[in-house]
C-alpha cells in the first residue's frame, strides 16, 4: 500500500510546528499506537480463527480475555499499548513479543 499525497495532506492539515508531528501527542506517536493496535487485533483474529463477538470456532475453544496495558519505549518516547490476552495464553504476538519493552524502529 502506498500513501497518496492527498492522504498525507489530510494527516498534516493541522501541522504548525515540529511538536505536532514528533511531540508527546504528535501525529507520529498517534499513528504508531493505532497501527500497533490494529496489527495486534489482526494477529488475534488470525490466531483465534474468528472475529470479535463471533462464535468460538477453534478446536481448543480459546477465546479473548481482555487486554493488558504495557508501556514500550522507542525513538518516539514511551508508548502505552494494549496487548490482547487469551483464556489459554497460547498466543505470541509477532509485532510485540512477550516481555519486549523497547522498539528500535517501527
């Protein structure tokens, strides 16, 4: 997927100073958090074999069991994210591995 100039223009519509992009609540941090969350949810669906609020269809009857909050550190500062939990604890996320607390690049 490629980002169009129009999409980038929409993302930068409120840009006035560097902090709007790379600051504590800047666009880069917001995008990183949202992208990581979406990837974790996609990994969860792949692992369980069903979408949220759908019947449990996997052989072990493994199901969602909430989320844990973790803070990860990286070049962008600290980023709080929510890691999915499962009843059987059989899932190992690929984008954020267990006990990982630092990103060198995203």
